[in-house]
C-alpha cells in the first residue's frame, strides 16, 4: 500500500491541526507519491504562516520526513523549515500578491523511503 501523508496548519500549543491565526490558511493535502503535490497557502501581509507535514500509513505515523531540500525559494518572501516536519513562510514587508516555493521531501512510506515535491502556491493579501 502506498504511503499517505497529510498536512494542515499546525498550532504547537494544541498539538493537532488547527489555525495558527485567522489570516493563515493551508487546506489539508495528500502527497502524490513520486510526483508533484500541489499545496495552497493564503495569509495576510506581515503574517507568518506555518504548516505541518507527516507521513502516515494505515492511519499511523511512520516516522515522518527523512529529508528536505528547497528546490525553489519564494521571490517575494522567505520560506524554511521551522522545526521537525513544520515549514513556514513570511512575505516581504508590504508585499501583496502571489508567491511560490518548492520543497522536495523524502519520507517514510509503508516499506520504503518515498519521495514527493511540494509545490506551494502562496496568496498574500493586504491587511
């Protein structure tokens, strides 16, 4: 069985998927094994938006992300790994509009290390 991974906006205080703020939204997504996984993020200018990624097989966490490589950095902000399995983005000051970054992941699958590429499309709105 192929591995399934899900993600959402993560709030560390709750320890589960929840909005960090009303301005940050990342709908749940599922990895496309060996392909490009589209991810959509929206936030307000000046805000930081984070999302949590985990690898699941048969609804149990199998160890998560093995490696991360940023293949394309955002043109109008900064993105990075905030902590284990958590990624963050913040637009440049006063920027409003689209942005994008691409992250290649290797993660624990059912029996082997799987790969996917997250293509994160960002929409930054004004205050």
